[in-house]
């Protein structure tokens, strides 16, 4: 049986999003901070939205061998919530949550790579739009997580007087 590249990339994308959702959900459940719990739960919810978009595309593609036109609205989510001073105070740079942020950065990097590559290779306009939208959204997650990680690193260096100057 010949594998279709579009269905394989959709399966991979759905799996990435489901893994992301499971990861963020678990971190939310285990976090001792209410603010941090909210952030990770919101990220889990956003990943579920992506699973739903991708699942609709998978159903459309397997039925008609074409990508459906989806109403891809910009998502508003964790941007304002994640970088608050309260959140930064509640996450210790060496905590479980900080380790989860580091792991999440790696997951987002992989998703960006998968989606960007597929958007560049897509010949179907709806497919290209879907993967570009997902790549951009994951870039937003990555940027926020990276900035938070950098701020946490600065804080631990400051707290431990670890400055090379």
C-alpha cells in the first residue's frame, strides 16, 4: 500500500499536537502554582484546537483528496498571561515548571520545523495556509516560552551570584 505524503504529514501533525496537549495537561495538573497551572492548561486547550483543525483536514483529505478551506482565525491566548511578573515569581528557575518550559521549547521547535517544511512544500493553497498558520502559532508559543526561560535563567544567575563579570 502506497503511503500518501499529505495523510502521513497530517498524522504526524495530529500526533505532535496530541503529545503537546498531554504534556501541557500533565504539567498543569502537577503544578503547585495556580497561575502556572492556568498557563499550561491554556496551552493544552490550544493544542486541542489544533488537533481539531488537523482532524477535520485529515477527514476531508482522505475523503476527497483535497484540503478543506478552514476559517483560521488568529488565536488569542497565553501571551498576556505568561509573562506576568506574578508568574515569573511563582516559577523557580530550577523547579519542575522550569524543566517543563525547557521541554516545551523543544516540542514547539519540532512542531515549527514540521509545519514550516510542509507549508513550503505544499502545492494546495489551503494546505499551505493551514501549515503556515500552525507554524506561526507555534512560533508564538516558542517565543513566549523562550523569553520566560531566559528570564528564569537570569533570575537564578542573580540569586546565586553567578555573573562572570
